[in-house]
């Protein structure tokens, strides 16, 4: 299977658009400073990591509190 136009319509479309110019993104200046973007992404990741660690610590503390205050009762079937 080759690459390229297979029929008459495809060949006409290739001829029509082969001379079209497109925006060259390499020569364009970005509207967002890449260093600031990486800094913001790094800050977001650090915040998320800290929130996950705090959530894990809170879950451990809550589990410990619930385990200490639990009151167990014998069921009617056991003596």
C-alpha cells in the first residue's frame, strides 16, 4: 500500500494545497513563558503531593481514634 493520492479527486486536492503556506510555529513567540508555566505546574504538583500526604495522615489518625473509642458488645448467639 503506497502513500499518496489514489484517485483523480485526491490528486487534484494535492495539487491545489501543495503550495499553501501554514503558520510556522517555530518562528512564533509563545504567549506564555515556558519557565513560568513549568514553575506553575511544579507548584501545583507539590501542592497536590502535600494534600495527598496530609489526607493519608488524617486517615491514619481517624482510624486510630475510631479504634480506641470502639465499644464491642457480645452478640446474643455467643456466651
